[in-house]
């Protein structure tokens, strides 16, 4: 149940719990990334670090459930959705870094009816954690903790809606640009069926050259 959430706007307030959640995510992401980068060692890495990874990720969801009221302040103007889906027509811009995502964000931001806030940085990471290959590992634990997928979805909907609404002035259409967000388009479409998705594609050679020139 989400009593009191209907008709309220989400405001994110960073605190110790929020920072702890981010640290848990960083540890989990590091394990997964290292395993993918060094496949020869992946079996040993997973054997040694799987318990910490699993319980760390599970702890993230439990913290999100038990401390939701302390992480977020609800004020509102009927733009938060407490269900597992939202009808808000958000615009999501994704693509590999240096592929033109920032340019697209700037171009859309010029339109008087569209507001694209700054890059959130954290959004793709949270989406990756729940919709990646390791997500099925949580199913049993979520069931044991009496945490449904609908509850997790509703937390993601509230968090994403809050981030978009509170990163700048209100507008008819809200937009967010985060590289790698395109890896989670299927899950985002599930959460926001009325959303619009822009995937920026650029010649890989130009992308590589741009990244190297920044080094």
C-alpha cells in the first residue's frame, strides 16, 4: 500500500541512508563489471564475491522499502504516481557517451514546452541493477522478504518521476538525458508506457576519436 502518495510530488533529499544505498550499488556494479572484463577470472570472482553481491543488492531493495519515507519528502501537484506504472509522457535520451546525447538534450531544451534537466548520473545505475542479468537472482529473496515486483516498480516510478520533476522548472514535457539509459529501454517502457525514447547513434570511429581526445 502507498497511502498518502497519490497526488504528491517527489523531492529527493540526500542523507546518510541515500549515500549508503549509492555505496552498495557501487560495490555491486564493480563486481559485475570486473567479472565481465576478466572472463577468465569470472568464476572465481563470482564464487568469492557472490554472497556479498547478492546480499548487498538485496539490502539495497530492503533499504528502499523501509526508508522510502525518510528518503523522500512528498509535497505535491498531482505529478507523482504511486502505482507500478506512470502515464507521464517523459522523454528519455540515451546512447553511448560522445554520440550526441548532449546536443539532442540542448536542442530539445530550446523548445518552450520541453524541459531537459541535467544528467542524473545515478539513474542508469539503478536501472541496471534491477533489469540486468543479475536481477533474476533477487526473485527468491524478494519473495522471502515479501517484496513484490510491483512494489519495486512503484519505487522506481516514484524515484524517476521525482528526479525529473525536481531537477528544474515544470514544463509540459519533461526530458532526461543519461548515456547508457538505452540499455534499459524495455524496463523503462514498462514503467512509462507513454514515454518517448530517443536513441542517439554515431559512427563508432567518431565516438572513439572523441573519447580519446578527451583523455
